[in-house]
C-alpha cells in the first residue's frame, strides 16, 4: 500500500528542478542548484552593473562614461547563465507562472542588499504588449513586480507604463537593433512618481529599460533604478 501511494504521489504531485530538471517531490530547485543561487558578486559598474574585466580605475565602465544612460542604477541580481535564468525560461516559455513567482521571492531577498527598501519608491513593471500578454497568458515582469510589492511593502503602479507598439522579439538582436526596435514603444499613462524601481526579468543590452526610463523621466521621474532578475554577462 505504501508503495502504491508513493507511485501515486510521484505521478500527480512530483515536479522537476527549475534548473536541472531533476525529479523532485516539491516545487522549486534541487539541493545542488539551490546552493548555486548566489547573487552576482565582484567589481561592477555602479551605473549599468556590468562586470569589470580588469583593474577598476573608475566606478563607472567606459560605456557609461562615454554615454551616460538615462537611469541612475541597474541592480542585476542574478546571473542569467545560472539557476535563476533557467527558472525564468521555464516560466516564460513553459507557461509556469509559479517559476516566476519563486524568482520574485529570491529577488526580494537579494535587492535588500543593494537598496534601502525603507525609502519611498514605486515599483513599475516593464509592460508587454497586450497581444503578447494574451498569448503568454501572464506577464512575467508583472508577476515579479507584484511579489516584490508584497514582500518589500512598496507601492506598485502596474498601469503607469504601457506598450504602444507590438515590437519584434529581441532575442538574437544586436544592441543597435534592439534600440531601434524599441523606439517609441512605451508611453506613460499619467504623472510618474519621483523615485521609481523599474522591474524587468532579464537585462541584456539595456535597450528596453533605457527606452522606458526616458518615458518615465519625461513624465516626472527623477530617480529611476532598474531591478533585473537576471543579468546577461
């Protein structure tokens, strides 16, 4: 009888590790992958959060010195090549909102090492176009933003930004192509608060958050910081 219930449980209630696909009897990460869930470390640019390859002579990278981005700071919390990146892909392309919710809880813990969560800041998610949201059935950035709002007790404004155009998927695009693809993609639906924590799931070239930040700045934002769950290095 115990063997029967064991098989029944495994068939209907088991899951796979969100990173390595090992069979589990719970939802989440296996023990080895859980041990690899470390936030990004090392010397990084204080603006775009890019890793410094050599000795640090300035706290900003050469790109941010030559052409300062519109945002104040990026917080790229986890490496996209690690377990969090795997979980994001499972969530987005495997139709698994629970995977994104777990990523959000990890982000809520990691961001407290980077910012003072007691200061007034409004959480704003990068929006998807309604067609893409309908196809995916959920918006990963909105799931992350909602969980962060609950975990950090910060206000959430999920309607402040909207996507005007249905842009092409950016995977595989070069930086200049991404920038052109997102030109005029966002609009503000109202007056922005002065301090914004702009939430995206993945930071690659920064084209998306730069475009969104410019819109927020034009609508009244003064300090826009970026929370990216995973950072592509």
